[in-house]
């Protein structure tokens, strides 16, 4: 059972990391779209 819990926790961690990456990169992309002159 511990192995199953660890696998589930690992999947949750990867999902959280991907969500953080999306949240960090999305605003940058939006800023680049709004300000094409500086990029």
C-alpha cells in the first residue's frame, strides 16, 4: 500500500509542478504578446 501511496503522491507532485510551470510561463507569454516591441 505504501508503494501505491508514493506513486499517487509522485503523480500529484508532477501535476503541481506542471501547473506551476504553466502559471509562470503563461503570464510571460501574455506580456510578450502585449509588448512585442521590447521582446
